[in-house]
C-alpha cells in the first residue's frame, strides 16, 4: 500500500514534461496552423445548449450568433474533439500512475472541503469569464499565443501569472 | 509545407481524429506532470512548488524555438499560422480576472479537466464554474461588448510590437526563461516545504 501511495506521487521531471508539451504544441501548429486549447469546447457546448433552448435569442444575440452558422454545427469543432482527448489522455496517465480513485476533494488541511469547493467554483467562474475577454485561457492564449509570438498571447501569459502573484497574498489561507 | 491541414496535405475528415489524438497526448502530459493537483499548481504563487513555471516556460520555449527553426528550414509557412488578435483592453481585463480565478480555484481550464479525469471533486466544481462563467459572459455580452472590442490592434506579433526580429525575441525569451529557472530554484530552497 505504501508503495502504491509513493508511486502515485511520482510525476515526470518538469523539464522533461515541458519538452514533451513543447514538441506536442509544435506538432499541433505544424499540422493545424493553430495551437492547443481548452475553454473553446465549453464555449461550444454553451452555444449549442442556448441555441437548442432559445434559438431566436441565440441567433440575434451578438456573442452567441458569432459562433452559430448554417453550414456547420457549433459542436463539430476541432477543440471539442481535442478536449475529449484531454480527458482520455489524463485518465490514462492517472491510471498508469495509480492516481485514478473515487471522487475526493483535494484541499489544504487548514481549510474545510466545503471552503475548497466554494472557492473552486468561484475560481472556475472567474476563469471562465476572463477566458472570454482574453480570447483564450492558459492553453489557447498564454501558451499557444506566446509560442506563436502573438502579442496578445505574451500579454495574457504575463497578466495571468502577474495577477495571480498580485492576489496570492489575499488567498494564502487557501493554500499555505 | 506546413501547416498541413490548411495547405491541403491532410484531408479535412482526418482533422477531428487528429484533434482527438493530439488531445490525448495533451491530457497525458499535463496529468503526468502533476497538473491534476491544484495544490501543486498553486505552489507557483507561494514558492513551494514551481512545476507550473518549469513545464509552461519549457514548453513555450521549445515550441517557439521549433517554429523559428521550421521557418528557417522552410518546413512551415509561418504566415499561415493563426495569430491571436490583440484587443488591449480586453486582454488586460481578461488576464487579471483569469489570474484571480487561478489563485482562488487552483486550476486553469485545461488542468481542471485532468483533475476531473482522475476523480478530483474540486476540479469538477471548477469545471462547473467555467460553464457558469462563460454562460454569464455570453449572456451579459451586450453590456460588456465595449471592453471586449476595446483597444483593437489586430493580429500583431511581438516582433511588430517591440520592433525586433523573430530570432532576437526567441533568444531574449530563452535567456529570461533560464534566468527564471535559476531564480525559482533558489526561492524553492528557502521556502518551507509543503507536502501535497
């Protein structure tokens, strides 16, 4: 049991993981001409759901209508398939390392599981809002944007991490 | 000859199969690097674990050097690569909100998916929050449209913004990255260890 526990805490050397991720990103740009992403798939599913429930509203509202067109379904989107892949790949990696377990809450011993879940939800909500302003999240804007030398990507990277450091003091109880 | 798809070397129908496979590799690397743990991720902001900085900066550096090299060898038509357009107001507002979300939630979107995949309930809640946030943004869009389209500069690159060559920017980025690796290794030695 001890061995399993120890094995589940073994991760790739971060520089090796970084090289692999960089080569994957390079391959992705070489094949598709674009980088990797994560929030795009969620946006597609929301656009699809809103279009299903209230089609007239979706077609006339400025943001939803940007992603609706007659010739293709919003879910038949590159990022939707890529995101399904993210779940599969992460599950495989976790399975091999013995990290796939029944649902549990990871939190600092100084906070309750409930506090962790409240802040996780709020954080996700803010990240969701921010990713739309940023036209991409850490993957699509910061990482892919920086690698392709887009000014917006470089700015997104500096701002996401800069803002994290700026606010870190106020939320230190959640983590340390 | 790259990018392969936009140049017609790969059939559109294969596009989604490729998307799935690249996604599998993406998820695998993120999880194997430890990105499924919010406490490891948040370590970058408190100095007890710099895995985010190390993986992220190495990846950006490798892909950047790769693209410079591919361009130099004429293996890729760099003008056909998608350049994220800059809307200065919008990216500043978005970046700051994302940083706040990161420190509160402990994940970013891609990493929260890997947390969900191995059974972290906090990652499930973070992902639910993403849905909520994107829904709120989309619905409130008429009110915030001005910010979203604010400060439009078009699809500019750092070469145009800073007036330097692609190669020089890559060189400066590598130097800054190596410097960051050195500094964080010093910081990590001084910060109290936290077992996650």
